[in-house]
C-alpha cells in the first residue's frame, strides 16, 4: 500500500528539537486506519519520557502534508484516557488502540496501547436522575425555540436546528451509556460500517434512534428534529411541561 506521507513524517521526526526527550512515537488517524481525505493530516504522538513536566502540540506542513503532533508524557496521556471516559468519550483511547507504533525502545507506548484498549472496554457511568430531568427539559426547550424560529422565518433557524440535533445525539448517548461521537464523524458513524470499523465503534443499540439521528443530520427539516427529540424524550421516561419540577441540593 503506497504511503506518500512517510517521507514527510520521517523528515518531521528528524527535525524535532526535543528528540532526546522522546520515549516513543506512534502515528494514527486516517492515514493509518484507512480512507484519508484530501484534507486529512498525519497525526503523530510523541510520547515523552515519564516524569516530563511539560507537554506540547503543534503542526508542521512538509511537502504539502500536514503533520499534527502531540507531545505528552505517559502520565498526561493516562489523564486524557480518564477525562475522556468521564465525559463519555474515547478519542484518546481510540487513537492509541488503532495507531501504529514507530519506535518504542522502553515499551512505554505498548503499555499505553494496552491501557487504551482496556479503557475502550470499560462501561460508562449511568447519569443521575437530576441530569436526566434537566436534559429532558433542555431538549424540550430547544425544540420549542427551533419551532418558534421556523414559524417566524428567523435566519438562524438552521443553526438552531443542527445545534438541537447534535445535542439530542449527545444527550441520548450519555443516557444510553454509549460513547459520544465527535461532530465531524457523527453522520458517518451512523451510516458507514467502514467508518465504524476504522474507529472501533458500533451502532447505537437503539437502532430506531440511529435511523432518526442520521435522518435529522442529513437534512434541515424541522419534522425530523421533532421526531428525533420525541423519541429521545420517550426513551428517557417521557416529558410533560405542565407540572415539571426538579428539587435538588443547594450548592455551597
């Protein structure tokens, strides 16, 4: 398989000014997992020596190829795994689980890969009752604002529409204890088995939700957003505006 990006990556690695601080390197992203687009860049993790007290990220354009680099010590990468998981996301873990190790003299990167794969299997925590109730109210309110904007012919109706569709998708993922997809990949995750294989992802267990979400992402049509939000609200226990209330502890 041709890899026209390898010379650019090799030149970048040779020019890194902090080479002596690097314990290992890994390349990840579309050029490794497949199907890169014309705007794809080469993502490379520069794993710094354990105990390093700084981190850095940046970009270099070499022979027309964008190399995006992330320099972190193992402790920081583990923090990314933990923080992503607490937010129902797996971005950092997916990168390490699907990437290709270029150098790893001390085995630091291999250990991080094993940890990333363990994080990929770890279930997400269930949301609290208060979160569920506030989320249902928020979805209802956003839908009401959207329909009002459509009726008024407001110029920002499309913005409100896609904001709501994204919020509904993220909210339901958290409720269902499934990973929240990034906005740039949400539609492809729902419609392309190849994309799901690429990111070690699965369709939402609720296939009707998956169809409604994909449909709403595909076209600005308020009825599609209404159907999506209605389904999400029903699966989250239903919502009635009249009499809705939530009592919670005062924060001090």
